[in-house]
């Protein structure tokens, strides 16, 4: 960690919390992105059915 510019014991504690949150932020964002992709794929399947069948129908036409 770099220098803590917050004063006192409370400042040290806040700095440790913010540092830990900053290190875990990429993991949290990766999890949200995975959940979003999963949700969008499920939404697409529920709206359009099986996209493989749709592509075969277009290729046959």
C-alpha cells in the first residue's frame, strides 16, 4: 500500500478497507459481467427459441 493520507486509527482502518475493496473490485465486476451475459443469453433463448434451429431455417430458404 502507498502512503495513507487519512489521519489516526480510523484513517488507517478506512485505508485498509478501501485497499481491500479496490483489490476485490475486478473480481466483483467479472462476476457481474458473467451474470449479465448469462442473463442475456437466457433472455435471447426465451424470446427467439433455439437459435440453431433458426439459423438452419434461414440456410434452407
